[in-house]
DNA sequence: TCTCAAATGAGAGTAACTATCAAAAGATGG
DNA sequence: CCATCTTTTGATAGTTACTCTCATTTGAGA
C-alpha cells in the first residue's frame, strides 16, 4: 500500500544512454538488450509527449509503443517522470572535476568543467533532446518537482565530490549548501534556457549563472 | 484525464492557519467554518502521519477523522502533499525585506530578515509543527519534491522581491539564480535541521548557511 | 421567509503504481 | 548441444490518489 507519489528504491541502473561506449567494458547480450529497451522506451515516450502532451500520454501507451508490457515499463522507470530525468552526464562531470587542481575553490572547478562540457558535448541531436526534456520540465510541474528533488541528480554527485575533496565522511551543512546552490543554479539555468525557447547559447548562460553565484554577496 | 502527479490549479486560498487574525477582517460564519475544516484536516492528518506514517495514512482516513467526505478533502487540499506545505510566513518575510534599505545587497537583507524572523517567531508549538513537517519532508521523497517545486514557495516570493527591487518587469537570469540559491539554502538548512533531529538552533544554522552562501567564491 | 450562491456529499471513473507468480530467455559449465 | 541456474519478462489482480458530475445542504442577504 504505497502512494503513487511516494518513495521507492531506484533500480540503480548505471543510467546509460547515448554514450554507451563510455566504460570500455564490452556489453553482454543481456546488457545490450536492456539498454535498447531503455532507449526505446525513452524515445517513444518523448515522441508521444511531443505529439499529445504529458498528461494525455499514459504509461500503457508508452509501453505499447515500445512493445513491452506495462510491468516492464515500471521496472525501467519506477515513476513516469524518470523518463525525463536520467542524466548520463553526471559521471563525466564527476571525473572532470576530480581532475582539477585540489586547491582550487570548488565553484571555480565546477564552473570550468560544466561550461566546458556543455560547450563541447552537444551534438545537435543531444541538444534537441535536452531541450525537449527541459521544455517539458518547465511546463509540467510534476516533472519540474522531480527534477528539483535532486537526490539522484547533480546535487548528490556534487555533494559527494565536495565531501571527498574535504576529506570527510559525512557532509557538513556548508557543503550541502554549496552543492544545493550550484545544483539550483544549474537547474534554473536550464529552465531559463527552455523558457526562452532555446535560442541562447546554453554554455554562455551557464557561465553567466555560475559567475553570478560567485559574486552573490555583492548584489 | 489528468495524472495524479500532474499540474492542477490551487484553490488559491489565502492559506490561513495559526495566524488567522492577521488581516483584521472579521470573518463570516462561512469563512470561520472553512477555516476550521482546513485546520481540522491538517491537524488530524499530521496526527495520523505521526502515528502510522505517511504512506499508511490514506486520504479517506484523514477525511473520516476530520468528519468530512473525501470529496471535500480534495477541495481543500488538491494534493495530499499540500497538507504539509502551506506556509504562512512568506508574507511576513516579504514585508520585512521590503522594509530594508534599498541599496543593501539582497542577500544581506534576506539573511538579516530570515534569521531574525526565525529567531523570534517560533512559539514552542510552531517550532514543533515546523519540525514535524520537515521531518516528513526529509523522509518522504514526494513531499520533499513538492516542497522543492518552488513556484508557490519562498523562491517565487524572493524572485518577486528581487525583480521589484531591480525595477524590472520580468526577472533576469541573474535574479533567478539568486532567488534559487537562497531558496535552496533555506530548504537545505531546514532538511539538515530535521536530519539532525532538530537539536540545533535553526536560526543559527540559517545564519551560517547564508553566510556561507555569501562567501561561496572562496571555498 | 424567500432566493441565490457557495459548500458538501455521493458515486462512478481513470491512471499511476505494487505484489505475486509463472513463463521465457540469456549465462554457464560440462 | 544439453542441462541447470539466474535474470528478465508478462499477466493478473489490487490499491490509492485524484477527477467529474450532479443532487443536496447550508449560510448570506433581502
């Protein structure tokens, strides 16, 4: 007797995606199939969302379009919103940040890495996909909410990095504030980008946003 | 055909509560009844949550305990989570911030007002209530998500204030970043407080958090 | 007291989930 | 190639948050 909106352990998949070849590990047939199912589900979902909107698209429809059973759908995405929230970029970010000089202020590291990554990463298709996701996040409150939740998303990763860099086991309040602020800036920037129809350069916006965060005391 | 998790207009109630006497308007019998119903629902709900937990407590139970029909429950709280999210403090904060000198950096104003307000405001009962709410928010993801959603909550208010103070009609990205960062710090601090069992002084934590936010560039 | 608007309750329906269990399909060792 | 073992899948039945609609009640105002 659980609530639709409530907690539920994630399947803890390593959230693969377009960048499958990342960890050179050769994938078994099983893994490849799972990956394909996951991608198909997400692709069909996004297509349907674009065609009919978020609410008019039911999980059953998505499952049917991807030719799996509803049961299977929920195994891959325990909540409908998760279709839009899986981010394959986190591990890349983490690695890049770890590679920065240890003495550098964290925000500086994060800014350099994030902006650089966004500037380079985006193939036209990835850009379009990211935009569509953000557009939905901006317009569908439940998606937005889930995106802000943060636990799975960048905030958690940033917090881990910060804690690690500070040589601590558990994060302090200060570290949590830093992670939350950066993560909020990230999300806010993406939403702003989507709000303006994606016509700005995302990397520039991000740079501006994080620079602003550094000078917060002055404004 | 709307989704449980999806958007849905709030009834736009002026969210009354313990501070009903705020706007001295004498309440009609009808208004008093509505107020009482709302309070009863919330009180019974919190009691049940504490007794049996969030998920084990169904809307029907709450309605029954408050002696109204389920239909009526949903008229007052369109989503279950809303039981915990009504905040009567926002308008007070807004007014206090508006009263600060106009040239002052926003974060400085906000810090002074928030810390001051928290330090003074909390009657023992209010403190306990706030704690219970945060405890649930910390442990129930869906509540946490809804709390972070922000549009209604402090972020929106802060953003309005910032925009107003900047003499603009629409917020810039920078303003949105500022509001998001402060709001995130607020939420994070409250959750931290709840995580640690409420044994710290919330005002102190908040002060620390916002000070840290000011010095973000340095860490 | 009569009238009108607002609040309530009842009932039926939808869709996102959960739990369980049997069948299918990939991995593995011989 | 086969036999076993494990993982993934599908089917089915159920729970619960929420929506819609409409008839009934109840407070407001003349």
